[in-house]
């Protein structure tokens, strides 16, 4: 069972402000003023990065999420409504959603890679009673497998879709067992990175 772990502590939110400067900054941001966007980014980036870091536990992933948050805020600025709350709180709301998305994507790509690795290691016989998520894993992986180099794709396809062991793959293809293992290892490595990169798009 895969779960998304969230930090136990309460996340901070920007203090409400009704100063004329804050209101003017929010209006300028909503009006697509790029200088206002730069000011908003400088002001709230540290908070957004801190929130993402606490939940993700990874500096690079937190930085990616931070960039996504401010891109989403800029592209979705028409959805900001000052009467519903201050700009900082709106940005924090986006940050929370993007962080949850990143955690879900991490869980999903981990499941996909683990599913492929289990198949390579164990290769259990396929059953008509396989759970729906197994079929889903196969469908999602198929889109990534086609992007791998030929030998790696061939080995992983035989392992994942035909449930062959590495020894059986070597016998079927005539490829030395050591080479099959190497293709499998490299293929899984590339697969992990491709799934990880796509998840952040």
C-alpha cells in the first residue's frame, strides 16, 4: 500500500496584511506587471521553498516545485481574487497543491519502477485475476519503454509483458546472460529517470 507522507507540523502561512503597498503589489501582479512578478517571487520564494522542502525532503525537488508554483501563479493570475484573501495566502495554496502533486508523482514513478524490477527478478506467471493496478502499471510503462534504446527495450518488454526470467530472455534472444542483465539494469535506470522527468512537466 503506497501512502503519501505529509509533515506533522503545521505549515506557516504569510501574515495577513492590508498595507497599501501589499494591495498595490497584488493589483500590479494581477495586471501582468513583470516587475510586480519579480517582487512577488523575491518576497514569497523563501516561504514556498521551505514548505516544499519540509514535505519533500529533497532540495532539488523542492526547487523544481518552487519554480512550478510561481509559474502557475503567473499563468493563473487571472484567478487571484483579492477579496478572498491576500496574495501570499493564495500563493501558499498553490504551493500546497503542487507539493501534493509532486509527492503523488514520486509515489507513482516508484511504483512503476518497482513493478518492472519485481517482474525482472521474479517473473511470476500472469493471472486472469491480476489486480487492476497491475494492468494499469503495464499500460503506463509501455509508453516509457518505447523511448528506451532497442536492446534495453527488448529485454524489458520480454520480462515485463511475457513474464520471462533473464535466463529465459537470454535463451530466447541468443544474447549472453550477462549482457541481458546489463541491458535490464541500464534500462531500469533510464526508465527511472525518464519517469521522474516526465512527472515534473
